[in-house]
C-alpha cells in the first residue's frame, strides 16, 4: 500500500462505526487511497482488528473506542485523532443503529425512540460539533453524514424512529453545508439504499421482509457496503470539491422509482 499516492494522499480521516459494515469498508478503502484513518467504534477490539488489517497492508491507522451518543466521548476521540495525525481533513459520521422494536407510532416505545435519536441523530451532531472546528484548523475539509433512503421516502416496513432520525440527519446536513460553505468545509449526506449488511439483515429477518424491501429496488438486489464506501471516497476527495449540501443517493434506483406494490 503506497500512502504517498491516491485520492486521499496526505489526508487524515475520522470514521465512526468503523469496525463493521459501511464504516469498515470505508476505512479500508480510504487507507488504500493514501489516507491516515482513525477507526472509531464502541467495540474497541473490533476497531483494533480493522487497524491491524490496514497496517499489515502498509497503511496508517489508529483505533479509538468511543460512544457517539456521549459528547465527551466524541470530543475526546476527535481530539486524539487530530493530535495523532496533526490535522483532520475528513469526518465521516457513519455510526448508527436500527432496533428490532422500532415500529410505527403506536408500537415504538419511548426508550427505543430515545436511543435511536441519541445514536443516529445526536451522535452525528456531536461529530459535526467537534469535527467542524478541527476541519477549520486544517483550512477546510469534508464532513460526510450517513443518512438513508428513508430520509427521502417512506419505508415499507415500519421503522419510525430510524426514519425520523435519518430525516433529521439530512436536514442538519443541508443547514451545516450552507453555514460553512465559505469556510471551505463541505457537508454532504450519504443516503444508502437497502444493503446486505449485518445491521439490515438482522432487521429484515425473514425472506418475506427482504422481498418486501427489494420489490422497491429497480436493480433487484441489496447493495454492498463496499459500494457505499466508494461513494464516501468521492465525497471525501477533491473530486467532489464543488459538492456540498447534497443527499447523495446510492440506492439501486429506489428513490427514482418508489412505488407501492399492489
């Protein structure tokens, strides 16, 4: 792995939820593209495994244990990454949860709602709250927030807290993009479609649920985490230098052709 070349050569990056799924694939890809990567996750051992994989291939990475729902934890992790790398150029607020008991307005318990909001929405806010000053100190950079296609259209399978949290991420992303555009800080939201990740497959735990989701996807398949990582690379790199405030959909055409089955 040659860290002196690549689309992120010389850039320091910070990725939450980086021990699995989209986060893991993005950490590995960013490293191959020359970035130094802070691999951040609640599961410190799993984060260490990703770091080991990167460093074994000749890349640069550090593992950080953090709970994105706790502001002091996020602030400390960003501070540690900035100190270790000397700067931060990219913050990818990717960590999120999807709880099995998340349903409609009547069935969703308040505890499920609160936990989902704490991780999915407040966690992104904390990442932006402490990441933006770090990017400002570096002279600018890119913030990427993981939203979802459900921020744009209704979900066929009820998951109200998750949907509301991702809608909040999208709205926050747009506003922050406008606020910080003149500071050379770009803020974009990734809106993945249904993915073949452990997070979604554990929620769509029957073939009936999976097919109900897939019927809306023109490409007829679940996406892969690596495909979202490729989109994150575009948003992190200078290739997207004139892109900010977007809801970047990577969804197999779902939001272009969303229909209700008869």
